RNA sequence: GGCCCUAUCGUCUAACGGUUCAGGACGCAGCCCUCUCAAGGCUGAAAUACGGGUUCGAUUCCCGUUAGGGCUACCA
C-alpha cells in the first residue's frame, strides 16, 4: 500500500482509495480515531476506486472523509512495440493489465508503440493482435476496436507529439538541441576515457530561445530535449515496490523528439497515457529508472500523474532477463508446440502473482475474480517449463471429451493419418482411454498410433522381455478363442483371455504382454482389454496373425 | 563504473513480528495400487544468502556486506 497523491490540487489531498475501504472505514472509523491516525490509514489503504475529494479537520481532532465514487475510473493499457513476436513477458504484462481492468470493472486498451522506424517489422502488429486474442486477452480499445481516444498507433499521432513538444519548449521545460550524433559520440568517448558517467553535457540548454527557433526555422537538423532540474531528487510511489527515490543528477536531458520528427518513448508514453486517460501504468521493471522523467513531464504539462506498478522481470534459468538463445520466448512458439492457451495464461499469471492460498489451477475467469496488484511479488521469476507442462496436462484433463475431440481432429488433420481419420465415436473411446496419459493433444496420436494404424514394427526391447518361444502357440490359441466371440466387449475379451490362460495352465500375464505387443507394437498404454474393445475383434485377430508371422 | 530494484527448498511461491520441527505446487526419490505405461494415494530429501542491530520475540522492521537483475541511446 502506498500513498496515491495526485499532485497539485489546491492543497486538497486527493488520493485514490478502495471503495470497500471507504465503506468499511469511511464514516465509523473517521469519527473514532484521531486525525493523524485516520490520515495515516487513508494513505496506507489508498487503492483505486474513488477519489477522496475532501479531507478536513473538524473540531481540531477528527477528519471527515467525503468521496466521489467514480463509475469506472480504471483504464489501463498494454503498449508493445511491434518488433516481431509476442514475448512471454509481454504476455504477462498484457495479462496483468487485462486482469486488473476486468477485476475492477475498468477498460483495457491496446496501444502500439511504433515510434522507432528502424525496428519496425512487417506483420508484427497483426501477429501481436492475433496472439493476444488467441490467449483470450480481449481489449476494449485498440487498433481494430475504435474508441474515443484513437488512433491507437503512435505513428499515426505524430502531430500530437510535435504539438506537445512545442508546448514544452514554450513553457521553458524543453529546448532544441543541434548537437550532431558525431559530437555526442565524441562526448561519450571522452567521458568513458575519463571514467565519468556518460551523459549529455547540456550544451544547447542555454542557447537563447530566439536563436534556436531561428535555426530550426532555417531547417537545421535538431532534436528536442526535456530539461531535468539541475539539483534535487524525485520520489514516487510504486504500487509494487513502495517509494522509489532518484536523484536528478543522474538523469540526462532526455531527447523527447527525434530529428526524424518522431517522439521517443518518454514523450509518447506520457502524452498518450494522459490523453487516453490511463489511470494505472502497469509495465515491466525495466521502466522503473526512467519513471522520474515521465513524472517530470506530467508536471511540466500540469497533468495528474497516474499510478505506477512496475512488474518484476521474467528470467532465464540462469536468472538473466528472459531472452532468446535460452529457449523459446515467443508465445507463438509455445502455441506451436501444442500448449493450451489456458495453461500458458495460468502459468504466466503465477509468475509473480499468487492467490494467497494453495490453489494452482485457474481459468481466466477465476483469475479475473482473484487478481490484485498487492499480491504481485517484487522479485524476478524464472520461466520453468516443467510446471507449464504439468499445467497443460491439468487443463487438458479438465476439458470435456467433446472439446478434446475437436482439438484432436484438428491435430489429426495435420498428422500422417489425415487421410484416414476415424469417426467421432471411435475417437471418443480413444480419448477416454488415453486421458491420463496425455499431456498434450498430440499425445492422443503420438503416444498411441496403434489406434490409427496397425503396428509396423514391434519394440525390440519389449519383444525381448515379453515374447517367449511359447507365445506363438499361445496367441494362436487365443485367436481361436477370440474368433468365437460375438461383438465382444471389454469384459468378453477379459473373460475369454482368462479362460484361455487357465486352460493353458499359465498366468494371464503370459498372454497379456505378448498380446499387447501384438496389437500395439509397444509395451505401454491403456488397459489391454480397453485397447482390444476399441480396436474390435476383426482388427485384433488380424494383428495377432500379423504378429505371429512378423515377430521373431 | 554510476544509479535503481531484488533476495524463503533446484524452480514457482505462502507466511503481511508470536499455535512454524518454515506451508503448498512443479520436479526428484521410495512405497502402495497394477497386465504395461500412466493416473491416483502415501512417504521422503530439499529453503529463510551473510553480518549487525530494533524487539520479550524476527523469514517478517532497520543498516551494512554479498549476490543477481535492470537502467545508463535521436531503442522500446
């Protein structure tokens, strides 16, 4: 919990606080505790639903709290730059924003941050959008969901940023800079050689505004830089980390408008977040150090500052920031590998957030119901595929047979058995028998190809272990028994097999194992009688005869 | 280098100063079940980085050390 001071408002304290808190503490508590105590409480409990419009002392000791309940003050956004694929870290950021919005009855916006022309990748936006939608993360406003604050693509808003840059120059909070990249490069080299912290030396900051304007007018290449106060520091509150203080002395006069006329992230994010009425900025921890620059911009524009929540990073197994080279990082990769969206969403939600009790399996709806920022942790989390696999298994298990059937048919269409896909009734029986053996949909094919095709080879290991010299005659005899059955069920097969074993004076397992090998080619799988019943008498007999000929 | 953030089993985490031999989950090992493989059940190994404080009492609060990460661009 933290203070949510929204700044300049004529001395009035305006904090975001939780409506539930207000209901609980609003009237009764205020009159039963001292002003100082109440104030502390309010500040500690601040959350997000209502604006505290008045906090004033009466009879010298008590505070009364009045509040305006806002209908739906929460507006959050996911603002990726379209550089190719959707990173799992990005998916988590998007998910947390989405969950936060839905949980609080707010809006979730998708904004594309494509202000770096050199990093633009063809088709990246489409891919981003389709992956997000696949995962079930639906946004209320965005590229293809028009809203009142569009356009939602930054490259289509260049005029807005230029206007705002101009405003900052006029108010004296930014200035034109004509330093060439060469000079800056040289500057950095000298600073490095002298073992100094590299930063812009602010040469153009003191240029007379008139001269600078004239040079711009004359067409001289330039950028716009924001002014950082020469001394002091800035403390802001992060919903996840608490107070963070950063000294101005280490901040650069950041470029906010590039020489190509595009804004940098810092300008664009602040302008858009304000114009789009974003209430909470929930983003990756990599932005924590530059947040003071953003807050400074809000102040320069005289805008209210939104709440900030910086999410811990996702890590590689070696704890470095999750990146390519150490496994897959694209959501698309996991999708292609056959992971269920339910599993990925569940898994990613648990990387940094926990429900507080011992539940592990969540649907998206349950996550919406349970999610809250104050149960988000502060430390980075390693992306651990083992647990994702387990979650995939759990979510697959929870799907109805019909759902799995649909998925299986899609998978079969892409498989070697595409030309000969069995009917639904048959597939349903396969699904029932393979359920607890399948972690992925494709396991209903790959772990039991014998349901789609007679074995073409017999696992040599199993042959060695289970196939005895007598097995030929035993199976011969068994085939004769089976041949007499009419439309045999699982139980009929079992009874017939046990009777045969008795007559042969051998243990049932001496028939079971060779038979399993004969019909499936492998040594593992569902119960044998289940397999037999699914395959059917004719197929079983055929496979027994083939095995007798081919196994040696 | 400078600045910022972080620190509980191998991994994800719970514990919001006190019924904690630090709980759960994944993974791992063993046992049970069993026609195999799974699933399931039971059991086990496994953690508060270190050092100082504060306190009657610290995983929990403070400081330092160490370690890891992030940032340090006319990239986001």
